[in-house]
């Protein structure tokens, strides 16, 4: 049913060259926040599933990723969609000229954009912390693009537990500084998920290898701080160049909240070793610009 590791590695290798395929996919689908490589990978993965699948899509925005799952999964598949559908400042600005624009919610825009796939969609509108409780069916794929706040990290265990052995967890924002909790969580769960590889700028792909029963009540927000940073450093050590730098920015985001005394050392490491990476520098500047709001986010 699931593509083998070899097939997934092939998709990962092909992704950077797949620009014409991606241009065609993008023409048919609404805006998504994914890079070209990530669009190619998701589409290729879903297109190779040999039987109807159950996918949980955590964070859909205006439906760009919903449409990829809707179109590329086999007939009879179910896409469980989770979102608040409430604007932040950026989406209110970006979508203001859409004929279905509403000042509070972008739900109408998502609904229009995903209408061709409505037979596959199982909608879960509202705060994921509440809506996740309604679903317990086993999952083939959990696609995670929602953990921009620590309050959501423990709820991920509900979805990981539902993923079948051999099924996949796709972390869209593994390398992004706004999702640091995922980095140490997945490192903590290394005996339960095999890392297959990473795609594009931000996505990491895992295959579930063991039941999570033994760790299902771990509280990822109260792990000892030293343990959290050890787990983080182990993740960073796997990567070189800009991916290591991006994870260090993510680690800095976490340090600002839970270990401010580490901030200076992490910042100087990033500036010394990654100032040649425009993406790392951009992420660092973005984090520094939003630093004053982090207290509120936490
Ligand atoms: C980065 S966007 C998803 C982007 C989409 N996957 C794409 O590529 O176009 C993250 C989404 O998570 C949703 N979200 C954030 N916190 C949430 C929560 N607590 N419950 C439900 N949805 C939430 C936001 O409304 C937003 O649409």
C-alpha cells in the first residue's frame, strides 16, 4: 500500500528538477505555502498509493494542500481537514481582493477552492485541540502544518498514535523557526519513527515503525530543559550548511522562551557559521523582528 523507502528517496531526489510538472500542478490548484519540491513530493506520494487512504491534513489555509491530497489520492480516500479558518494580519491583507473575502474568516475561500474534492473531504473546523477528539480512525498519512504554537505539540501524539505502522508523518515545517517543538519531539520519538529524508526547504518525512503506547502520556512541554536542548543538538548534528543553520534559528526561538541564558551563544554560533546562507540570515532576522511578540505567543 505505502511507497517503499526506495521510492520515497527517488521522489526526494527528483523533486528539485520537477519544475515543469509542478508548474502544471500549480496551474490547477489554489495558492499553497509549499515550495516546488514539496508540491512535487506530496503529489507523487499520493499518486502512488495503491488503495484508498485516510489522510489527516493539519492546517489547510485556503486549500492548496487540500487540493493536492484531493486530486492525487485514489478514489475512495478521505482527507480529514483541520483548520480554524480565521485570518491573521497577513492573510487578511493577502486575500482582501478575493470576491469571497470576509474580514474574520477565509472559510468561504477554502470551500470554493476545494469544491471539486468535497466528496473526499471530512471537515473539522475550529480549534484542533477540540476538533481532534472527534476522530479515531487509523490514518495512512498525517500531514502537519499547524504547530506554530506550543499548545498544539502534545495534541500531535493523538495523530501519531492513529497513524498505522508503516504509515507516514509529513512535517511541513520541520526546519522553520516557528515550529521548534516538533524538532525535539521527533528526536524524542526516534525509536518510533524512521526519518526517511527531507524535501524542499522545510519538510521532513517519517515512517512509523512502532506503536506509541509506551510514550503516549509524555508531556513535551515539561521535559527538562537540558534534555530538550540535547535532543535539539542531536537533530542539528544530522545536517550541514543551511539546514543546520535553520534548525539553530529554531533552537534560538525556543531558547528565547525557556532558556534565555543560551541566547547569546546560539546567536553567535549562527552568525559565525551560517552568515553565508541567505535563508538562515532571513530566518534569523524574522525571528529577531518578532521577538517582542513571542511572550504573547507562548
Ligand atoms: C501554514 S498554514 C497551512 C498552510 C497550508 N498547508 C498550505 O500549504 O497552503 C497553518 C494553518 O493552521 C491553522 N491553525 C493554526 N492554529 C490552529 C488551531 N489551533 N486549530 C486549527 N487550525 C489552526 C491556521 O488557520 C492556518 O490556516
